C-alpha cells in the first residue's frame, strides 16, 4: 500500500499508547522503550513493549531488542506477542525484507499492534530506525504511525547532527497530524556535542522527558529513574 491508497478507518485505540521513534538508528530507542516499560510496571501498570519489525539477528539466533522488550513488559511477554517480522541481516528493515523475499504487510502490522492492546493498560511500540524509514512500496513507519494514531515520543542521540535530525523528525511527525508527546535525550557516546542539549531544549516544541547518561552496560532498571512518562496518552 502506498500513501495514495487510503487505509481502512479504525477507531482510535483506547489503551494508552506511545509510538517511540528516533532521530536515527542506534540512538537508544530500545533502551528508552524498556526503561519506560519498567517505569510503568513500577507503578502497578500492565504494560506491553513491542517491536513489530526488527532486523539484525544475534549469534545465538535471537534478536536482542525483542528479548529486551519482552522481558521489560509486565507481565513478561512471548516473542510472538512482542514481534511480528524478524529479519537476519543487520540492514534497513525494508531491504532486509527484500533480501528475505518478504513483503511487510501494513495492515497486518497495525492489526498486530491493536491486538496487543487487549490485555494491558499501556502499550509502547518501538519503530525500526528513524520516523521516515521505509517498509514497503510507497509507505513506511510514518504511515504506520498514522494508522495507529498514537502520540509519538522522539529519542534523540546527543551527537553532532542531532539538532537538525531532531527538528526534521518533529516536523515530519507534526505534518501528519500526530501528537508530539515529548522527547528523550540519550547519550550513546561518552562525548556529547557541546550545545546540543541546550539547543534542543530551546527548539523542540514538547517537554524533555529525560536525559539518559552514558551507561555502557545499561538495564531498564538503571535507566528508568531518569525518565518521566508523557502526559499525552497517559
């Protein structure tokens, strides 16, 4: 399906949910999603953390992001409840799917996410790559977010170039009429580009929900105290 094709109308999901995207790949989306799930669970909430599409299998035959998110959910979830499409090569998902001879089905992914709403209070859905990453012919993660109508949380990696990437991402989110719930600054590298965080605080039109320090051996439990839950969707 491409953007010119209109998706079937669906009622807005009643479970409180957040779509978690990033300014790029490797900026810490999984870390933030898992930490938010831990934060919800600590408040007695039933929470599911999903990554419907993932690429890059580990040497042991698992997908690390999926394992982290299913363990962070409360109650913990199975692989099948956490992920729908998993591809071996560490490539952009649409290209990994092409290599595997698989066409990612937009309606199937949206239905998978909606089905996970039934048994939880809160749903955290992590995208793959940045907000505009493609998934099929003429559509991608942005269109999937439009289908679901969740508020969007942006993870920003504090490195050189992040300001431009963050502003462009927010522009794309708001252009689609999606609520921008807030952003989290992550520190994937020990050295942060000077002035990046200060400028983001001035320029991004939503609250900063946390600044994660550089912790090489991180865990959801270690990171969750640095975060706040978005007001939108919660």
